C-alpha cells in the first residue's frame, strides 16, 4: 500500500482527540475504564487500516526515554504505545492516567498538541509546559501540578485548559489573552482575582472556577454570548443574576454560595437550561416563573429568598433533581407526582402539604426529604419506591405501620422521628443497607435485639418509644457512632459498648445495668454516656460514682448523666485535667439539674456553629444536633461532613478537643492554636496555614490535613509525641523523615505526594506502625527497614528512590498484606526461589497484594514468584520490570505455583514475562 502520511496522521490525530473526549466524558459517569477500552479498540482498529511511516533508530529511543521520564511505558516503538499519537514520527498527543514521572521530561517533546495526564501521579510546575507552544488542549486536573497560571498566557494556541484540583495559583485575569479558549476549568485550585477580565474570552463555552478566592460582577460575564456551562459557586462573585438572561446558550448555571441577588424570573429566558443551582444566595422571586424551562433536569434553589407555589413546577417533565428546602414555598405535593423521572426531591422546611402517598408513583426516587412540612398520609404507600436510599419525613403528620417499609432494601437512611408512625421495629431488620435509623418519639414497639442484624448501622435513635429487649445483643453492631435508647423498656448490661470501638454517644435509661469498670481500656472516642436508674450498678461498691476507676477507664468521656442519682468527684480527680469533666468537676449535684442549657448559652453556641456552616436554620438546643457533643453547654466535639463556614468560629470553644470537618470549610489553622484538641481532622477541606501553628497542641493524637492547603515543615510536629495517626498527603509540606521518627506512638503515617525527603531507615524506631504511606516523595534508603516494624500491614513506597534486595525482607513483617514498590530501585537476587524452597521458609506469609511495576528486577519469573508459592496472594502488578523466561504455573515436585492467584478472577495479570505477556494459567507459554 502506498504511504499517505499526511492523511494517515491527520486522521489519527482526529481519532485520538475524539477518543480522549469520549473518555473524559465517560469518566464523569463512572465508566472510564469501560469506555476507554472500548473506544480505544475501535479507533485503533480503524487506524490500522492505514499504513503508518516507520519510526526507529535514535529518534525513537530519545522519545522512549522522554516518555519514560513521564512514567509512561509500552512495547515497541513509542508511537505505538497506548495513549500516544504521532505525526511524522513526532509525538503530538499524550493521553494517560498512569503517569508517575515529572513534567520536565516534556522539554524535548515540543510538538505535543494534546496533553492529558489527568488523575495521574505526575508532578511538575506550570513552567515545565512553556516549551509546548503548539499545545491546544491541556488536561492536568487531579495531579500534583503547581506554579503560577500567569505563565500559561504564553501558550496562545490553547483552546482547552483543565487544571482543577491542583495547587496552581495566580491571578486568573492573566489568562484573558488566551482568546482561543473554549474550555477553562480551574475549580478547587489556589487561583484568585477578578473574573471580569475573563469577559475578553469571547470563544468560551465552558467556564468552571468554583471554590476559589474570586470576585467580580457577574454582569461582566454576560458578554460571553457563547457560554454553555458556567460555574462560579463558592466564590465572592456578586451582582444581579438577571443580567445572565442574555446567555441564551446556557445549559448549566451553577452559582451557589455566592453573593448573588436578583429575581430568578429573568432566567426563564434561558430555554436551553438543563441545570440550575443558585442555592445559598440572595436571589428571590416566584419559583413558578421557571416553569417554562422545560429542559431542566436539575433545579436547586435551597436556602434562598424564592417563594411561591411549587405546583407550577409539575410542568418540568425532565426534572431529575428538585431541591428547594428552607424557602417560603407552598402547594400540594400531589402535583409533583406528575414528575415521573424525579430521583431526588427535597422540599423540607417549607409549607408544602398534601398526602405523601401520592408520591408512590415516582418509582425512580432514591432520595425523599420532606421533613418539617405539613405533610400527612400513610407511609405504607411508599413501599412501592423500590429505589429509595434516603427517606426523611420527620416532624410531619405522616402515619402508618413502619414495618410496611421493610421491603425498601436499598434504604441507607430512614428518619421518621416525631411523626405518627407506629408498629414493630423488628421488621426493619430486613433493611441490611441501613446506616442511619432515627425513629424517636413515636408509638413504636419491638425487640431491639432484632436490629443487631443491621451490621452496618452507624446511628440508631429509638428514644421515647416502647421498644424492649436486651441491649447487650447490640454488641455485633460494631460500627455504631451514636446509640440512643433513653426512655425505652430495654434492659441488660451496658458493658457491651466496650466492643464498639467508634462509639461517641450512648444514652440509656430504666433497667440497664453494669459496671463502669468493665469499660476499662475501651470506648476511646466516647463523649457522652447517659445512664438512667433504677436498676443501674455504677460501681461495685457504691451507687455513687467515684473517679478512681471510672475516670481512668473512661478517659475520653466528657459528659456523664445519671438521672436521679447524685454524682460527685473525689479529690483524686483534681489532677486529671479534662478527664475530670467526667464527673461534673468536683461538685455534689443531682445530674439532671445540669442537663439543660439556658437560652442565652444556646444562642451563643448556635451562632458559633452556624459560623462553621453547621445547623443553618435549626432552632433546637445545639447540643442535640447531630455531630455535636457538649458538656455543661460547652462544645467538646464537632463532626460534620457538610461544613461550609470559617474556622475562626471555633477559636473561643476552649473545651473543644475533637474537631472533624469535611466540606467547604475554610480558614487558617492558626485559629486552633489555643485549643486543647486531641483529634483534628480537616482532610479534603480548604483550610490553609503553617504546621508550626499546631506545635502547641501537645495532646494531639490524631492529625489529618490531607488534601488541604497547609504548608510548612513536618519538623514542627516533632513535639506532638502522643500522635498515633498523622496524615498529610497531597499537601505542600516539606521536611526530613528523621524528624518524624521522634513520634514513637505513630501507628498510621501518610505523607504520600509531598516533598518530604530523607532516609526511610530513620523510621525503624516507629515499631508501632501498621500503615506506612510514602509514595511519590523524595525518600530513599533500604527496603529492609520494614522488617523492624512487626505490626505493619500496608506499605506504599512507590515512586521513591528506595532500594535494596526484596529477598532480604523475610524476618518480621508477619502481618504485611499489601506492599507497593512500583517505580522504585528494589531488586531480587537470582536464585531466590531455590533458596526459599531449600529452607522451607514462607516469604511474607500474609502478603495478598504486591506491586513491583517499573522496577528493574531483571530476574526470571521463577525468581520473582517462586517464593510466593504458599502465600495468600490475590493481586500482582509487575509490568515493565524486565522479567525473563516463561511463565510456569507448575513447579517441579511441588503444588501448583501461585495456585491462589489462579483461583482469583479479579487478578490483574499485567506480567511482563519475556516471551509471553499475561498468560492464562492453563495456556502455558
């Protein structure tokens, strides 16, 4: 066939660009692996119909070296590698999520036009990209990229730029000269500035900058007439939303948690809108004005100032998500039953009314939230909603037998407290997926023992019901965080809670019994324990609580209430610091007198917590909010996965010792420096600050700031000698491992994807380690250091300069199940297999997963795997490690080699075996 180079490679370029677009879109739907494989196969088969030019020699070897520097590997010529496309033997397109190297190796790949390494572990700065002057598509989101985006203004050919979830910073206005840009996505980065300058980018179709320090008037963006998707949520953008009514091509508009105002009625001109999210803004107007947006699939306007009758929204036949809670809305819920495609419905805290049974026609519903409404009707009809995962109808007038819901087997959340439901809760034991069950203050009966079958239950509240049974049977519910059975008819020994490691709050009453001494050494996270009488044995000698056994046994207990029983503290408690709060601090007092908080104290607490973005609109005592634990009106523990406020709100909570927040919370960790925290977990948040601000928190036992924006040297933490868990992965911290070795109590250490350096041998002193994660750091040293960690279960040193002979890792490590050493410098001595067989030793006897991909082992298959004959191995990754010889699944005179592997269907067979790649056990090579 005659070679037609210009046609072949232009077409290939087009195909790979199209394929990458398909893969990225599929990734959003959770189908990346499937679509990537399927489309790659189709496109490459089509491309094979044309004869490509042959590329070889020095040029090919040079490209191979550069691509390997990016952490990319393949067989044959680089232009034939997966995800690589060439024109005239020059790489013009790179697409891979497996890159583990550095962007500096792009220096000589100057012809690249399309670069997508998103979701990989590649590192580098924006400056490493400046030589790619022909680049038109750049996708590096969810990588370790850093640097100033202003430098990208030199890449004037760019049409698509997606650097979200990276550490890039700078003024977003500096990109205003990239006039060819059609796609600009920089959400969850450190960019800042006035977005008004971006109005110069007339070609923009997608602008996605949410969760950044941005400001400006939304009116300026109304000049971008071609915009289709706009997301500036969680920024300081302001202005009148009505000005956007000129953007008639918009199909997605997300501006929630901004300073936006204006009347939503003007948006009714946006006939192409499919998604509208303006929640937590000051927009107003009649929601019925949006009823002509017939393409809408998502409508979220919760916590705004909109009002009106929701019945008009029944015209929006395409709606999948309708979320309007906490607004001045009314109407009959029956009208919404016409929206047959609804999947999520939330009209909570509105004046919506009607019969809930009418919603039984919405068979696609998986989330139904209508609490604090004027709803009534029988819940039995909802048993037809087989897809339901969350049901919250609390504080309504709904009624019926709760047992009728027992066929909703997908339910994870069931909240029906303070309603008129009744029946036997035992039937709910069929709901194996339940995580949250709140049915308190209802006419319910049944045996609590039946609920012990719900192994995944985390929150259970049946207070003020008629349930009975032996509470001790709940000992199998080991995932419980909160358990409330106050004012019920349960009985039994409360000592079972010692077997529930993560329990934070427990409330009992009536005929429970037991000894506090039985809880010694357990209940590490317990904050509140409420025990009612009569038949309660508090201690073996007295009905009064003395601190001598109890305070030492329950050293994390903050609030103890024993109704109708006097509580006092003996003198021995005075030197126990915060532990003495177990017993109301030395006073002889009837505990029930101290249970309620005065209204003034409640208002103060409510303001502080709402400053964190927690409990917006709630009026009840903040100490009873989910995730909030108090002692005598002082907050001791805060746990929320939806915090949206600022850390400064907690700086006056001087009794706080447990803070766990997720979501969009922001602020500087310096705000916490005066607290006496022992658990601080702000992972995946937007908090900033230097680690030195935490050096005074001498009582810290758990610190997790992973994927936050903190900086500093890890040495600042070396005096926090009580730390048992330290997670700082994917941050900008630096420092030496030698400083970390001073933290002798550490059991869990994760510094992966940071700039921490040093000899891994320094960690030999950390003998309590069970989990060690140092991947993609600058550490080095000998792998045999892990033999000094007798309890270690997981080790990840991939992408580091760690070296050494793997066959020497044999003493100790009896519990090691997972070992990741991809792209390190470890090796295996030839003849290792024969050595282990002759000595009849089992190398790493508990090992289940091994990754040595990219390691230059240069040994035979038998040397690599022969020593694993008797291991429970289920996953091996060994691509690109220069294995030689044939794959043999039978070892002479012994049992089948790796028989456990052959039996595991999910085994990732990525073995590079010299003459044969990825052989089936029965096939032979």
